[in-house]
């Protein structure tokens, strides 16, 4: 076995150039660290191959450095062979380039002081995405530690492996702020998912199960005509969001030798830690958050109903009868959503709180034997009822006779809703007064959010229904119980609405207290958004610095010869897709030239939309609406006008439900999208004030729609 020490160096064309003298360059950090090469063209592979073939010394022109689109860096020469030339000419050009003196290369820094628009900035080394027309290759030379640093040949066949790893720089402790205490974290992938885990000894080698990114060899000849290999890999900038969303594990990773032993003799998978989080998130997604949205909708609509006559306009506003009808129609809309939320709530109790569900099915029998938190949950469910005002608001203004009986309590509604599952799932229309007798609908009313009516018929008083109004102050949940944070500051009306909606967390807290911590093997995993939120909370002030290391592994040598890691590259950041410093990829979109009816009729309708019978019916209902109708539906009196669309139903033909396959004109769709975009941007300028920076146009002569 060869005893030659193996080591990583910067690409050979850059050796002894990172300093004013050869001696200074030999001890420069950039001499031993891999280089990040920047390309501003989709032909980046042709460019790197052409440069290595014609003049490898120009590689310094490709080094990635801090840049912004306002201060672009000078591009490297284009050495792609676009016209074939004789090989003798190629050799002469290569020899001439080898004889030219090599210039020194400034050190690559993680930040650079630049002046942009007369403002001094410390611009970080930021790698942009392919969408910005930027590509980055990381390159290094694998050599033997002998005089002259001869090339280390890699044995083919898989016995030896070359790869690189991406590592994140984070504080060793979660609350740390000392820049000297920043450590490397390896990106580990195993059965428990992906995570960033602390590397205890950064020079010891690879971390077990660390993600290995692929590299490829680029063979060329140095100035002495010796064969050299530039090991190169593409930096995965496009995976930025994945990397920044990974969870953080600050426990030191095991040694690589331990990882090899575990691979040969795998241990049993560790038991998951007991918890409640997955079930809590499922309750919030299926029940709590939809319930909050019902309450918010009730407050908005009630505020519109109670709006007095605007100053300066004649009339008395909506009549009491009109208001009662409007509130009644709204409550019926809320009822269908309430039924579906009740069904999901019942399923949740059956799956995770079976003893509570058994008591509900037995109408309270056995409640006294429930554990304290579960007994408190059932007591609340059995005591929650619709107010008298809400029941009054569900009476049809035309007859005053209830469409359906109200459920006695929330617990009774949960018990009864299970039997109506099949009807709710097969319903093809919306619930309203005209189809109340359909067997698809449950036989009871129970609103989770709506508008209550008190007072007299001629002087009604409307208030949003608060299902938690009777809950004592002691029921207020703790933020850690329901995993909530304080929201943004809102106006008075919106804040009052949010305060009422937040009361749903009273029930959420009761659910959490009733659950027992377990492995949650029967619950779906928490949503990805929660994982991202946790990662961002733990790294809120972290700018997202990364480094790359190359790895050389001899698979058959075991722990006697651990992988050889390179020094880390200069630290860098991965740019956001909407980074303000990012360059813009040139994109040209040609819209139809002749947009007259005579011109648009000539385009082929080559796009087919497959539309189900239900969606077909909904589209037919919407065809009679115009923009004015939609606007009037959300305005207060005297401009308000209810939408009369009837109940949704499928398209039919001869009593048979039918769907549609519609062929549309993409040019017309594109024009509509542009016009609609312009309208929406103009409307939202009231909030964002962004119109001055939205668009700039340049006149073009002879760009005519009609050609002679």
C-alpha cells in the first residue's frame, strides 16, 4: 500500500498565485481550500472545458466573489471553441499561453466593501440561483503530499470515491452569539429525516450518513504538459429552501468509524419520543382553524349588516326584513361548513379520545369515570349550545318556521353528525332553503359561527355569535399549550374579531390536556410549514452561511484510513429567489400582435380543460356574474346587492350528469392574464405603493399588429 499522504489543494492553475510572492502564496489559505467558480451563462460546461483546454491560468477570472446586479463583476473571456481549428494550431496556442507570466490572484473574501448608489455596503459572498442565470462549480485537486504535488490517481470501480459535502455554519449553542463559537453542522439524512447536526471534530472526517454530493473529473494538461484532473461538483443553490428548513441538532455527531459499525450491525431504530404535537396540529388543521375562520366571517358580515346609512345619502338603508333575509341566507352558508367541521371533530375524538367519544355516544353515561382533563372536555362539549338569538336568526323570514330542529348541545351535534356522513360526502349542491328536504343533509342545525338576532322583527339587533362567551377567564389557554405566537398589531375592529376567534384555543387547550403523550404512530406527521417555522425560530438571526469540503474515501480500508477532507471553502450564502442583489435572467414573452377579432380568430385552440360535472355546474352559475356584481356583493348599503345564484348542482343533459372538455385559446388567456395583473397591481397600490417600480416600457417603431 502506498504511504504517500493524500491531500486536497486548490485547482492546480491557481497554485502559488494567492500572494505577492511565491512564498506568501504557499501559505495562503486559498492555496489549500477548494475554489468556487462562477458562471453567468447556460453554457458553463462548455466554458470550463474550453478554458482548461486553451488557457487554464485564466481560471482565476472565474472565482466567485461578492457581486450585485448594480455592480457586476468583469466576465471571464469566452474560450469555447466555436470554430474548429487544426490541432497544431491548438497546441501552439496552448504553449503560448503556458509561457505567459501568471498574475497574482487577490484572496477570496466572504465580504467585500462596495459602494452601491453612493452607499457603502459590506456585500457578502452570495451564490445566486440558476433562475438568475448563475451557476457555481466547486473545484479542487487531489494530490500526493510529495514535492511537486503529483496527481493522485483514483482507482476506478468504486473502491475509491470522491465527493463533496455542504456544511452549515451555526452557533454551537442555540443562545450563543460569539463569532468564535461558530461550528460546522453536517447535513444528515437517515430514517428520521434530514437535519443539520453538529460536527464535533471538523477535521476528523465525514459524519456518518452525511449527504455526499456528486463530483466529476475534468482532465486537462498543465503548463508542463502533465495530465491533471480538476475534481468538480455543482453547488446546489436551488436547494436553498430545503437546507434552511432543516431542523437543527446540536448534539455532536458520532465518529465515522462508529457509523461504519452501525451500517454493518445496524441497531434497532430508536423509539420516537412521546409527545402530543402531531395530534395537536391535526386538531388545529381540521377543526380549530376552520372554526376560527367561520367566526371571522361572521364578524365581517355582521359589521356590513350593521353599517348605518352613509353620510350625505338619502334613504333609511336596508329594511329590517332585508337584513333578516340577508342574515338568514348567511347563516345557512355557515351551517354547511359547520356540519363538515363537526364531522371532522367527531372523527378526531373517535380516533384519539375514544373514551370521551364513548361517553358522547351514551349521552353522558360514564362521564364521572373519565380522568379529570377528559371529564372537563366532555363537560364543556355537553354545555356548549347555540344562543336563543342564533336560533332566531335561523328562522326563515318568509314563514318563521324552523327548517330543522336545533341540536341540544355541541356533544349532541357531534353524536348525530356521524350518521349523516354519507349524505354530506355525496351532496352535489349547497345547502339553502330550497333544498332543505334533501336526504343529503343532517336533520339538525348547529352553527359554530354565525349572526344572532335579538330584538323585535321591526327593530332587530344583530350580533356575531360567540360560542365561547360563557367560558370563564380561567379557561384562557397558555400559548405553549396551543403552540401560538402573538400576532401583528391590528386595527380595533379586526383586533376584536381576532380576540373572539382566538377563544377557539380554549377548546384546543382542553384537547391538549386530555391527550396523553405517546409515540403518535397513529397520527399524520406535522405539516411541513411547522417544521419550517421551528427551524426559523431556532435560527432567526442566522444569515445562513455555508462552506463546502471535498472528501476522498477508500471504501475497502475501513476505519484504518478514514476519509480525507479538504479544507473548507470560503464561507458563502445561498441567495433567495427574490434576492434584491440577484441579477435578472433575460426573458422574452411575445404576445399576439394582431389582437383584433379578425386576428384572434386565427389562433388554434390547442389546450383542453377537463371539467367535472360539479365544476361545470359551478362555472355555469358564475357565468351570469360580472365584475360589478362581485364588487356590489361586498359593499355596504346602499351599494350592496346580494348575489342570487341558486344552489350549486352538476351539469345535466337529458337527466344525466355530464362533464365537459373545453378547448381554449392560450393567446387570449395570456392577454387576459396581463390585463388582470395590471388591474390587480393598480388596486393593491393602495396598500403597497409599488406602482413607481412596477414597469418600464420602451417604444419600438414598426412593431405593428396589422402587417401589409
